[in-house]
């Protein structure tokens, strides 16, 4: 399950994309893919950072990618563990164009294939979950 959190103060506005393991045990990642505008992104070291900087740098109030992370096949997510992929930082205040930012967030898609320790295969698709 994924979640996009929006936290704000007078000075900053943070948007965070997090994936949670809400299953009964650990999940082993078997594959992960990142898409932008339905196009599969190449495997690079910091895909979230690079793509978010490309997409959100057009906003005057965009400050930076505050945090980014990525994992690969074989990574284990423990039961009830969350994994933060990216956090975007904007200047705070009423001028944040939230509707436009939301449209740009919807351009991204993450697909994850994973298995339980019992070998049961599952998938997560940010467009569907």
C-alpha cells in the first residue's frame, strides 16, 4: 500500500511518497519498476531524485528533493515496515499550486513484484492500489 503525505508549515510544504508492508510477514522484492508518463525509466542510481527534479523544477516554489531512496530485487521489507521513496520540499504559503502538483504526481507509477517467505507471489501497482 502506498501513501502520499502532505505536511506543511509557514515555511515549507513537504510531499512524501511511502510504501507500507501491511502483510503478516516480510516481503521479498523480486522486481521494481518506475514509470513516468507510462514510459519505463532506465535503471539508474537515484531514479526518484532525477525524475522528480526534472518534473518539479518548473515550479517556482520547488526547493529540492529532500530525500530519495530506491531498492532492488532481493530487498526484504519487514512486516509493518514503511519505505519512503521520495520527499519533495516546496516553499510554504498559500501560493503552492496543489492541483498542478497533484497532476504531476499522477504522472509517476511504481510497480513492485514481491513474494512472501512462503513463496506466495504478489504485486503492487501505484496506479491501482
